[in-house]
């Protein structure tokens, strides 16, 4: 039996097709479980990921061990969500923007593609700023912290570092996905070696009090009963929202894998095992640094570059800075550069190539990252993460409910690239207005949980609420709209 991705497209419409969006046949896929493992392993290792984990550890108000457990539970949830999102792309070899055409319409899919691109560009800019702090750490260590006047919250060293980090990412992107993959394979283990070395150095100075500190140093005796439950689940929800940007377009990566089994195994090992190790290191380093370098006083350091700087060892500082920089740059290109490049290319495939879309992403992301210190950071990273997740959540629910529950895992591949009025995904002039309504309904409520004080208790659940609402609304609005012909694969 011919694999669905091997189906030859007959006269695909140029406004819906280019080589980057075309189905990828199984015999041309070069990824296995280890490549998926590396995507997750490196995604987890970013400086923003460390800062978020440390921030939750400090602000949740519950024992650090329970924060650790909540983050691992979030990893399991993300693994299940990615298995669902990746399966249709493994089957048909299509990226996220093309899969979205089934639920949103061949033209309407431009809407979720642009939304995904905008969110990714925000993340790209934020991660670029975090990467630049590693460059600044190394330069300040070598130059003796020259300081100077600031502009938009950054001095000249910080601005130079930001430009360097931005340029390096574009260089990586232009090298292609295969070179990026090889780069990540080398950098990933190096990050863990540096973090373990830093932990050992801190633990030696902290002594036997480290284990007790992890459980008690930031916890509050006032957080009990229902408040404790809400705090625990809030950590889970925020971590789910953090990975939401990758979850929704996981098909962009899964389409390179040959089988569902390889994808699922890569998700299991890359997400759960890597998340456990990275969180363990992050939690212990944060608590230990607070004890050793701050005497358990003041605002705890949540950026590992600040902790390394506090060690007051120039060569350790430079080594750690370079390692953190390379790790953050690599995953930023994979998780926040490639997805918007696919999405923007989907808007006008015949005019905007994957590479051109990548340059657009880099330019817009540069502006976003430049505003991080002066504007975006004032919001706070957890709220920033929850807001972006709340925007994406309904789209995930709509696409998943449509594929599994409405279309019963059957797509008409030819119609995904057709502008025919008789196509299964033409709807109303190429737009499925019902899916747009489902998105708006889900997004309004999920975003409101982040910003409206009366709903603040649900803020950590913004992504989950939005996804469920999007899927439910899609099911209700599409009832009776799908025919048996729509469920019959094209031959």
C-alpha cells in the first residue's frame, strides 16, 4: 500500500504550493527518534527556560520538590499533546500551515499561520535577548565591566552583544537544517557539563544544607489546602504554555520522521528525561546560589549568567557564557525561526521563499528583542509566557479536534493544495468562518484569564482552557458540515 505522503500532487495551485510546503515522502525523510530527542533536549536548555523554571521555583510558594514534580507533569502533558499534533504530519508529510488548511480553509489557514508566526517572532526576540546576556557576560568579564550610558535599558556592551547574537542566528539559519542539527548535537551535552560543574562548585561551598534548602527556602507556610493545589496546577499550566509555541507546529519537525513510533519515542526521552535533568540542575543551582552568593537575602538570581558572574572566575565565566550562548542560539533557530519561516512562506508561497521568510522573521525579532529590557520584561516572564500561550491555545484545539474527531484522521491531500470551489477545504471562498469564530471565542476567554484580575486564579490554566474551548467550539460549529466525500482520501 502506498504511503499517503507518496501521493503525487496534480497541478497544485501556485498560491498554495512551493517545495518547502509540499508533502515530504517517507524515502526523503532523514530524521529518527534521536533528532526529535535533540530538538527537545536543546529547547529545554535555553536561558529563558532556566529563568522560567527558576522564577516558578521562587514565586510558586510551595516546596521546591513539588515545583519539580509539577514541571515533570507538564512535560508528560506536552509529550501527549505533541504526539497528537505530530501524527498527521508524519502520515502526510505536511508542515503545520498546510495541516491548518483542513480546519481553517485553504485561504483561512493563513490566519493561524500568521498568528503562529507573530508569537514565534516574539519568542525569537526574547530568546535573542537572553542569548545576548551570555555574550555580555563574557565581554564584561574580559573588559572589566566598562559600563557607560544606557539606551532603552542597555549599555554599549549589551547592545554590541545583542547585535552579535542576532547575527550569529542568521548565520546558523542560512547554513540549513542539517547543519543546525549537527550543531545542536555538540552543544547540548556541553550545556549539561557546564551546569553540573557550576552545581558542584556551589554545593561544595553550601555544604549539607542544600537538600533542605531546595524544599524550604522559597516555600511559604501560608500556602495550604486549595491554595496549594492552585499553585501546583498553576506551575503545570505555565510550563505547558511555555512549550505551546512548539506544540502547535510540532508537525514542522515530525514530518521529517519516518514513523509514529520514532516520533513518540523521541518525545518521551527528549521531553521527560531532559526536562527532569535540566529542572533538577536549575532548581539546585538557584537555591545554592541564593545561599552562597546572596546569603539568602534580596532578590534571587534567576538568570544563570548572573549566577556564573557571581562566581568571580573569569575563565569559568567566559566558558559558561559561550556555552549558554550557543545552546540558546541553536534552539532559537529551530523553535522560533523555522516555524515562522514556514508560516510566512505559506501566506504567499510563489513570492516568499522559506529563506526570505526567515530574513523577515530575523528583522522583526530584532526589534522585539531590543524592547525586552525597557518594555516586555516589565510584564514579567510568566505573564508573557501565559499570554502568548493563550493566543495559540484555541488554534491547537481547533486543529486537533478537526483532524481526530471531525475528519477521523482522513485528509484529502490534493484538496489541501487546490483552489477548486469543489474542494473539501474551500468552505466560503477558501475561509472556514466557523473556525475563525471558534478561535475568537476560545482566545477571548483564555487571554482574559491572564489579564483580568477577577480571573487571575485561572491564569496558569490559560493554555489548557483555550485549547479545550477552541476544540469544543469547532465541534459544535462544524456539526453536520462534513460529508463522507470529505473523509474519502484522494487517489
